[in-house]
C-alpha cells in the first residue's frame, strides 16, 4: 500500500499558539472565518490537519488527520493454469481519518492493472459489494464483467473509521486465451483509493500479482498417420506410449514402456482431429481411444470405446518445435509419464514438468529397397543399396550399418543410398528417428530395420526393410 501523510508543521503550530484575542475594543474579530489548511508531506498515510477559526471572541481550534487505507487485495493473487481459470478475493477501503468534524466523505476506488497486454485483455473481473456475512467465492454471474485492461471504479460514502468491502472475481473464459510461447504471462492488479476534503485528498493503493503457467499455444497440425509418442524426459532406454500387453479391450491401461523393435502395433498412435482437439487412437485397438479415467490429478489413462466423451479429447499444445504437451479437455490436466516404465496419469500442467513433454516420431508407412551392382568377378563386385519409404512425418533419420552411423538424411528425405560395398557378407541396418526438433534427452526411436547382402561371385545381392509393424 502506497500512501501519503500531511500534518501541521511545528512552525505552524507555534504560530497558532501565538495568536491573541484581545478583550475590549475591538471585542470581536471583524472577519475570521474559513478553513486554514496546514499540510506537509510525511510518513506513509495520506493525512491532512486543519484549523477552524470562528467569529467568536474566544477562538477555538479542532485538529485531526484525513486518511484512507486499502487492504486484502493480496487475496486476488493467483496463478492461472490449464485446469484453474477462476479466483475470487476482496478489497477493503477504510476512511481512517481522525477528524474532529466527523463528516462522512465519499471515497473513490479504482481497479486497474498493468502487465502483458494479452493477459490484460484476456483476464476479466466482476465486482460487487460484499454482504456482512458473505464469503467471496467464484461462480458469480459475469454480467458487467470488464477486462483488467479496461478497469473499473466505484464509490462509497464513509464516516471516519468506517470501511467498505467489495468482492472481486477474476477469471479467463478459456485457457487458450492466456496461451504464450513460453507458457507464462503476468499482470499486476492495483486498487487505488482517494478521499477528498475540500481542495485536499488522501490517497492509498495496493497491488498484487496474477500470472499464468504452463499454457502454450494450441497446435492443430498433427499428422494423421500412425506415429510413436515418446516421453521426452527419459534418456538411455527409449520409452513409448504403449497399450499394456497389446490388449484390445476397454479398460486397458496406457503406460510408458521401452520402445520395441518388433510387434509395435500397440505403440503406434493416430491423432484423430476433433475441432481444436484430438483423439488418440491405438493401432492395435482401432475402435478405442486413450481416455482419462477420472477428473482429478493422478487419474490413470485407459483405452475405451471411441465416443464423444471429453475425457477422450486432448489439446496438443506446442511447447517448442517438435515438443508438445497433451492437455485433457475435460480436466485441463496434462498427460504425464514417469521417468521409467509405468502408468501414465494426468497432472497439473507446469513449466518445470519434463515428464509432461512428448515427442512424436515418424512411422514409415511404406518401405522398399533396391540394389545396384557394378564391377565383375575379376575386379570384384561393388554393391549399393537404396532404401525408400513414405511417411507423413518429417525426418531427418539416422541410418546405422551394424553399430556404425553411416548416414543422416535430410528432413524431407524419402530414401537413402548406402555403399558401395565389396563383399563382407550380410549386414544389418537400423533406421532411427533423428528429428532435429526432438528432445535430445529422449534419444532416437527405431522406426525401421533392414538388411542387405552385397553380391558375390556365387550369389546375387539382396536387401530387405521393415517398418517395425508386424
């Protein structure tokens, strides 16, 4: 609270004590009337002392302070999240004057804010006079709501020592209204009160903070092809979202499990668009979707028959290039993984939760390979092999022969040529997702395995490739 104090200076008090009223002629002061104000700025409350002279032969003086205070605005301090969009508090203004006249005066109270322009316009509030036994709570009708960018003012007539309290409900209509590239916005609400007296006015103000956390822009450009969804917080062994046990039944848990190199249908997912949201459809249970089993933090994720239930809808929010968080439509909670194998749950979205960041890795929809041989049996045969694929997701991809990294493709590549090789027997090839936008901590996910055998004098060259789905 910022306030100002104005008091009678000692020099002025001395002058008052020096005043004389003479008996006899002239027995009365000709004209001694009006308000004489002595004020010096000091202290931390807005105060004014005054001296009232009368026409009486024996003058009298009344002295005091004019003061106003604000309180309770800190009750509106709040952090908006995807799952919490509404808060209520109060503000109290008191006529703290200690004046001899006891006159009730009209206080003007202004509510305003400074801060991020997006938040100032997105966060709105309603206010009303608080009842004597009322508790300020959310759920008020939003008639007459204004944004903090617009602000509002109200007045109250207060006798010295009297107070007035207003309830204030601050809210956003949708979390997306506070979306920010870094997930956070902030404003500083302020209450400013003034209390006038003649040509003077007492003033006071208070501030608090309202901010948002973990609310990122919605992303509607997800691929509709089959993909791996990987928790980005896990290094070492790579993990994927997995329908536990590969079961095709309602109530099957969706878990985090090491990404497989074969039989991966229960680790492939399709983003099925539904307006601004997506359903997560499993490849091995294509009539079912991932669903939040409950409404609160810690709810497990199960597969359930596809429906219009909002518990099956997920908003994809883009944290950074290639890195996403998945927010359940019904609860506003984020899909959350563990740091190893285990159940997926929904938890409040926070900037610090690496377990809530996911990478979407490509699935090679079709695959093919060809070989080309040059040379002859006398000079030796040299064999090159070309692997090709189609995918709705961009690369780049890393290609390993054995354990050696031999190629990294361009982001939009649909093939890679290896070699030439002379002899050496059968070779194994591994193709991994190496998207430059993926989290380095997540590692690479195997999206294809292959093999080839260079031509020899007794056998033709051969090759093969699989997209990891048996």
